[in-house]
């Protein structure tokens, strides 16, 4: 099975090289005439007046956390999505599997609804 | 040397180097990115162990989601790295001692019989899908831990919302649903006035 | 004749032949892909031009056909600016991290029954994982520039990309459910079965019909994932200029551009494969083939351009609302519908 | 492995609590106006309901399994669960006023409380490494959030971060140990692991290596020296009702963790883990008692005293096997169980007293705040005295019998020097408990405000403290329960 990934490995190397090559070419072929004004951060012509690394709205963290949770949930469902049709065909505990997954989903849907109601998904 | 072995050592070396980077690099953002590299190369190693589903999930979940949150947090905090490093030298002896003990134990175990006998897992046929194998047991034999995972995710959800969510009072928020529902009649009232005469 | 040539080549290269063979295939993919990207930019300008009753670029070469080449050359000879405050190393890695995953995802895409570079059993999962790396290019570029617009743009872009990934993921679960596989080729195969396919009306047994809401959600999420109009607040010119790409110039900027267009094409291919039968022919009397996949993808690419010409830009809170409060519930409800449908005697996917 | 449909009725209590947690969550969101009262009522109802379910399922003392063999239903689990319910019940009741006064009473609080209880329940009846770990994570994740619940308070957030980081490290250690064992045996099932260990199937070195990590992880969860760094800060930093919970239910869960892993899984290697526990126990008893003397904050003092008490629990656990003989097993483990349970009772009462004295804007967390309590409320001063006497192990309170049982087991296991050391340290420790009694009775009060508390709190707290005295007069009942639990479960 690993041999399927041999092309992936080769492609990864090629893609990395392919992404680096233009940068190198650009560096070689393009001019390099640095100038303090040119190299200063762009701020619509204004002088940058404070550090760019500012603290951000906590909502971004919340979105990222929720994303992790839902992403995990999706990852948990992949194997189910792959075997469920076969399991139905074989009649192998299909309804038990259905119940298991629906309980799993129900728990998280309740969490999702509660979040919605609490305003965690609002972007003000 | 077999090609797979070469790839293993390549990714193993990247993983170790990046792991060292995580703890040695001064800038926390660089450290977080090194951690990304560690996850990525570990995924490659898992793939070599024929754990296709787990390897890709590692990338999907850890690299694609967890580390994004890490970066969000690290990028937005102005951490004074030098202050964090205070006490580094005074704690070093103890740290080294613990590390040395761990290394010795690891060497003892890893050079022991079990791991010397252990060979790489038997190669799976080209069309084998371990996603399917996982699917066949996860929702039946392992349904109990599976549901526990759902409950733990729920705990995380409740905790995240109750600890981070705060309503801001100073924003003027427009609810798009309300906006859409508006009818012309709500905004405009046509009244008829009798014409006035001088 | 062909066979003989391969044989000779194989003996020449000896044990390195598999690698060379893969390399050849990769080149055979990358060159058309890059050309497609180049001419997609041209098509974009032309299409939007015509939609706005203009002619679009028509000076370089016959009818402007050499325009993309000229653009590429111009970018190549521009200075790559390194802002003084930027974090040099990461500043360079940013565009690389944007383009590499955009290219790497292509390795798993099949173009026909036997035309593929890597036939992965977990192909869908692989593509999902690789495209989720896309966000790093944006984040790294935004942070390394150490300038306000890029940082703001990067934060917006990553939160947006991440939000739509959830909807895409849930949508895909239903596709996998009806196909019963993570393999792209199997997914296409599963769409060739059914009552309509037997009647010679293949296009009615493709996934788009039973999974219509998901097809719509998937494609729109794809548009949002690639930060294209009308979800392009990331680079909204009037607000934050070009988002994470503000400080980049020359070839470094071109890499972001390449990545964006490669991703657009990828989303079009994926939509065609998941919901529109890939290389299957829509009707029984025409043969299947790569051309069908290309035609379908071209239609979706045209939609990308059409959207850009038609829709005004979404406001950011509306974007987040659409992702979390509209698409996620739709995909969840449809997931439930599909599951019950599969279990019921009415299942059309036996 | 063939799959057969599990018997859900055995896990009825867990399922009930899980469903109720969801109910509290939903009602808390949709009925926001009455969500507080409702949340509290539903949470208490859940605890009581779960207790009923557990009590009615204990009539059958046979050990039964469900979900394959992942879930085990035995007396040990039921007894621990009942005391976990009691801890949560007391934390909810004693802490109610505290939360209302600090505007912390929200539906989420109760949800997290119930989920952490659920985690502890799952951990207690787990018979599988994976389930053990998941239960532990569920419990501790909810606890981290509870510690940080008062999120605008820097002290609380700091405590939560310390708890979280060290908790995560310990989970990592535990998981590392578990993965070693899984690697060596190829099974997550504790029964199979136990067999493999006692038969010597698999590399002993790997077992020992894994075991070292497991013991470190367990020690972290118990909070024993040298893995005690978090205890004082977390006890001090957490809101007092949460401290009360952390000092009781998770300790019982940690006891279950230790018993399931060390006795259930690694009985065959008892000779190896005994010295490790001995080291931990001695260090904890010595350091805990000495450090407690120096504290002026009563929450910190109780934290260090808790460390020394956990040392005693470990003493009981290590006294089971001597020279390969198993005669001691039941006495030793039931004494450890008895000690853990008694400690939970004492801890509930002591933090209950701290909560009783606290009021809006005032935490009552200094020993000085207890000055002259006798003048303000003679009854509760007397109650506090009972608690302190019991903790100090003064005859004939509950704490005395707990210590006595453990020491007896230690002596009959042949570690007389250990018993002597423990006695000496207890005598030293008695000093700081008696100091609290002294300030209550002989010092002038700093403030003379009357105590505010609901009548339920007064009743339960008094009952709690009186139990320590009454159970001390006739400890046989509780001891018999513990003995029976150990006897039927192994």
C-alpha cells in the first residue's frame, strides 16, 4: 500500500522545487535597488505608527477552536462513510452502527445548537 | 539500503531536527512552525508503517486545524521571550538529569528484545484500505470510546464558549436575517393628505 | 511502437525507471496545469471584459493571446522586495507554502479510468488534508510581512478558509456515504450506476441530483475557500488593498497568484468528480473520456468568473454567517437524509 | 473479535448523567430567565438520580462486563461512585451562595460539573486502557474549565493554566506508559494485560518502562511529591467550590485509576511498583506535613495536608503484597479505599467550612479569618474542631481509624519503619490542625459579622462534620463496605 505513495513523495519534492525556482529566478533576473521608503511597510502612504503585531479579537480564537472540534468530528465520520453502505448490504449490525453514529452526531448537534443560541457563531 | 528505509531516515531526521527546533528556537512563531514540520514528518513515518488513514488524519487534524489555532494564539501575543528564559540556567541541571534518565531508559528498552525482533508491519496489498478496517470496528466494538469522544468534544465546546465568549456592548450589530425580512411597508408609509388650500 | 519505446527507456534507466516514469507523468501534468493557469487569467480578463461590454486585453500577440506570457515575463523581471521589518526566512517560505499544497493536491486527481499519477485509496482524505495546508501560506505571509494590512488580511482569510472547510467536510461525508469509498475512481464509478444510467441518461444518476444541496454548498464553499469574489474580503482593494499579499512583489507575488488559480481549477475538477460524474459521458450514446472532465471543469471555472463579474462583495460577518449558520446546517440535515435514505428500502445506491 | 450488542443497563448511571448534562445545557440556553435555578435543581436531581441507579444496581456483587469488556460493573466502582456523587452534591450545595454572590452561577457551570462527574464515573468503572484515559480526560478537561470559570480573575486563570499544563503533561506520561503496554501486549484490555504481566508474556523491561510512566501519571493525578507542584496553587487559585470538588472526587478517581492499573493490570509486577509508591508516599507524608505548617492561607494548608493524606493512601496500596504472598491484599486495599473515602469526607467538610465563612468580596481563605469563630458561631466552631481533629487523626475520629487501618496494614506487611515515620509525621502535622482550633477558640475575632448560609447548607455541613465523629465511634460499617468492595471486585 505504501508504494501508492511513491508518486506523492516524488511530487512533493517536485512541487517544492517548482515553488522555489521562480523565487530564485526572480531574485536573479530582477533588479535589486533597495530604498528605505520602498522597504517600509505599506500603509497607504502613511508612516506606520505602531507595531503590526496587535492583539486580535478573541472571536478568531473561538472560530479556530470550533473548527478543530468540527474537523475532528468529520475525521471521526470518515471511516463510517466508507463502510456504511457495505455494512447495510451485509446486514452486519447496520442499525447498531446507525444508532452509534446518530448518538455521536446528536451530541455534537446539541452542542452546535447551544453555541448558536449563545451567540458563539455571531460575528459582530 | 531500501528506498523506504531512506525515506524513513529522511523524515526521521526532519522530525528530530524540527522537534529540537521547537524547543531551541527563540521566536515562538518559528517554534510553532517547527511543530508543524514535526507533525508532518511524523505523518510520513506513520504512512511508512502502513497506517494510511491515521497518517492523513494527523495532517488533517493536527497540521490543518490544531496548529492553526496555535499560530493564531502565538502570533497575536507579544511574548517577551527573554523573560521566559529566565531561570533557564538554574533549572538546567535538573532538566538534564531527567533527560539523561529518560535517555538511558529508552536505550534500555529500545535495545531490548521486543523492539529488535519487531519488524516492519507486513505490507498491505495495493488496494487494502485501512479506513475500511477502522470503520468496521470503530462503530461496533469500539462504540463506547467513540461516544466518549463525542462527550469529550462536547466538554471542549462548552469550555471554549464559556471561557472565551463575551458579548461586546459597543458594537452595532446588524442581524442579516432581520435585514432580509424587512418589507417595504416597514420602512415607508404612504399616507394620503388632503390637498391644502390657501 | 509505444510499448517498445517504453521498454527501451526502462532498460536505459534501470532501477530508477519508476522514478523517472513518475517524473514524466508529473511533468505531463504540471505543464498543462501551468498553461491552464496562465490562460485562465487571460480568460478571466476577457470574460469579465465582455460582460462589462469591453474587449479586454487585445494588444500582445494576435487578439491578445500572448498576454499571459507577457505578464509572466514582466513579473519575472520585477524586483522582489524584502521589507525591512519583515521576517526574512518566513517571508520567503510564505509563497512557497501557498503554492506547494496547491500543486501537491493534484497528484491524487484522476483524469480517467487509467489516467492518474497516484491512485490512492484514501484519495479524498489526502486532498482534503493537503488543501487544509493551504491556510499556512496565508498565515505565514501575513505574519512575516510585519505590516498591518497583511496581518489583518491573513487573519480574515484564515478564519474564512477554516470556516468553509467545515461545510465542505460535512458535504463530502455524504458523497462518501453514497459511494462507499475514499477513492476518486470508485466515486466516479458509483455515479455510473442506477436506473437512469441504464436508460442511457447518465447525467441523471450522477450525484448532483440526489445530493443537490450539497453540490451547491460544496461549490460555493470552494469559491470561499479560494478567497474568490464575492468572498474576496481578504484582498478587498478598498479596505485592505491585497491582504496578505500587500508586501509581495515580482515572482513572490506571482506564486500566490499561481496558487490561487491552481486552486480554482482544483475546486472545479473536484466538483466535477464528486457531483458531476467526472469523465463519465452524460448520455449513453457518447463515449466517456477525459474531454468530459475538462468540459465540466471549464463550466465551473466559467462560473468562478461569472460570479466575480456579477456579485458585489460579501460583508465579512455575512460570510461567517453563511458558512456557519447556513451551510453547516444544510450539510448536517442532508447527511441525516442520506443516511436514512440509504437504510430505507428506497435506497437508490444498492 | 466478534461483536455483540452491549448491555446498556449496566451503564445506566453513566447514560443518565450524560443525558442530563445535555438537558441542563439545552434548558440553560433556551430558558435563560430561569436557567440558574433550573440548572441547580436539575444538577442536584441528576446526582441524586444517579445515586439511586447505582444503589439499586449494587445488590448483585458479581463482577459484570459490558461493551465487550471495556466497562466493568463491580462493588469497588459502585462505592467510589457513591462517594463521587456525594462530593459533587456537597460542592453544589455548599458552593451555591458563593457562586451567586460572585455572579458565577451559570448553566455552563452545572454542565461542566456534571460532565466532570461523568468522567470520574467512566474512569472508575473502566476496564480498558483507552476508556480509562478518556474518562480521565473528560473529568480533568471539565475541571480545568471550572478552575478558570471566573475568567476575569487573574489568580483563577493562573491556577487554571498551571493545572492545565501540568495535567496535560501527566496525561502525556500516562498515555506514553499505556502505549508501551499496548505495544508489549497488543491489547488495551486490562484483563489481558494483567494476564500477560503475571505470565511474563512479553518483555519485562518494556512492562517496567511503561509502568514507570503509569506510576508517574498516577502520582500527578494524586498530587503526591514530587508531582505535587500544582496542588497548592490550584487549590488556592480555584474558586472554593471547585477546590472542594478537586480535593475530593478526582482523588477518588485517582484511587480508581491506581487500583485498576496497578492492581488490575500490574499485580504481577507488584514487587516493582511497591518501591516506587513507597518513595512517593514517604516524600509526600514528610513534605506535605512540613510545608503545611508554614502556610497562613487555609486553602494552601489544606492542599499540603491533602498531599500527606494521599501519601497515606499510597501506603495502603503498597502494603498489599509481601514477599510474593497475597494474604495482605484485602486488608491493605480496603484500608486504602477506606482512607481515600474518609479523606474525601473530611475534605468536603473542611472546604465547606471555608465556604461557609466566605461572603461577597471576602474569601475567608486565611487562617486568621477563623479567629474567634467560637464567638461568632459556637456551633460551627465546634464542627470545624471536629473536622480538624479528624484530619489530625486524633482518637477516636474517622481520620484516626483511617490512619490506623493503613498503618496496621503497613506493619503487617513488615514495613515497621514506614509506620513509625508516618506516625511521627502525623504528630508533627497535628500541630497545624490544632492551630486552627486554637485561633477559633482563643483569639479575638477580626470581624463579627454573622454567618450567612442557607439552612440546607447548615444541615448538610453539620451532618458532614458529625459523621466524622460518629463514624469514628463506629467505623465498622464503612470499613465493612470497603472490605466487601475490595473482596468482591478482585
